[in-house]
């Protein structure tokens, strides 16, 4: 099973656990599609890799992150786990700091974000997000 979006239940649980905690750090584990899914993102060349399109997404997110007070603390290539299943591999690891849960949720609900979210969906095969 692949995971690209939080369920409603997970979102409610996340908010209840973290909304009064101030700054929050989110660990993102990302696996790219070999080629972008042109059914989701029809305005790009389907020969582009998921990684190339995800980098476009991050570039588009830069201004939104700055406005929300969020920042990428770490961005690096994934590798094999020292402790963990050998079959589970991630292409990119991000550690992102958000000022508050409320600001993170507000960012994800803006029209600007909704307009570029398709870049994320078209580029990723699977993901994990851990607060």
C-alpha cells in the first residue's frame, strides 16, 4: 500500500497531539516515481523523472514556506537502513520545521498550495510523514 496523503483520522489525531506544542519538526521519507504521472500533471513532459518534478514542487513551495515561517532543515538522499527492513528504500529525506501546527495546516489549505499539490502527487510513488 502506498501513502501520499494523510487520512482524516490521522489529521485529527495529529492536530490534537501537537497543536499546542509550538514548533514542530516533520520527517519526510519520499520514494519517487520513475517517470512523472502525466495523468495527474498533464502540463509536463512525461519523460521527466519523479525526482525532477518533485524538485519543481519544492521550488514552488519555497515562497509559501517562507511566508509560513517554515524551513527545510535537512535535505538528503535516502540509502539503505542500518536498522530497518532491507526492502524499504527511500529516495529523499527531508526534515522540515514549521512554526506551529496551525500554520502548517493553514499552509496546506491555501489556494496556492492546492494549485501545486498535483506536482507532489505526480512525482511520488510513496511517502511517510512523521511529526
